[in-house]
C-alpha cells in the first residue's frame, strides 16, 4: 500500500537521499514513530473492549463446558485464563488490523511529505541565495 503512495514520487527519491531522509536509520525512525502513534491512539479503548467481550464469552463457554465436572475449581480456572488470553488477543488483532494499517500508512505518508517539503524548501532557499548573489 505504501509502495503505491511512493510510486508517484519516484523522481524525487534521489533528491530525498541528498537532502532529506538520507539513511535507513531515519526511515526506521519515521516508521517507528508512525507505528507508536497509531498504537498509542487505539490501545486503551481496544484493550478494554476486547477484555469485556472475551470475559463474557469465556464465562458462558466455561460454565457450559464444566457444568458436570466434579472438580471445577482447578480446571475451570486454568481453562478460563487460557481462553480469555487467547480471545482477547484474537479480538484485538481482528478489531484493530485495518485501523492500524490505515493509521500507520497515514503517519508514514505524513513523515515523507514533510521530508519532501524540507528538500523542496532547501532547494528553493538555495535558488533564492543564488539569485541574491547575482545582484
């Protein structure tokens, strides 16, 4: 998806390496920042919602599965922990996958646009200074 956004700016990439984002470390930092921002925006609400749904679901399933079990405390506790953990992880992944992909893409795109703007401003400043030197 990001490749499609960058594809239209291929002619700018050599300029970007000269004056903007020149190293892989800077690109990694840009991506890391986009991922962190996307996760921070969504994580608390997502966790609360996923846990609430997983607890309710696990409670009904565990009660149904262990209704006739004579030693319900040991097995029920372990089964409940595993089920809630797995359901919460699956709910979180399913719920936020599209949102995170969209938000991360927007964050990377914003960072790249800012880098392109810095390169463009740098070239404009150089041209302006050259014009001033001519006078």
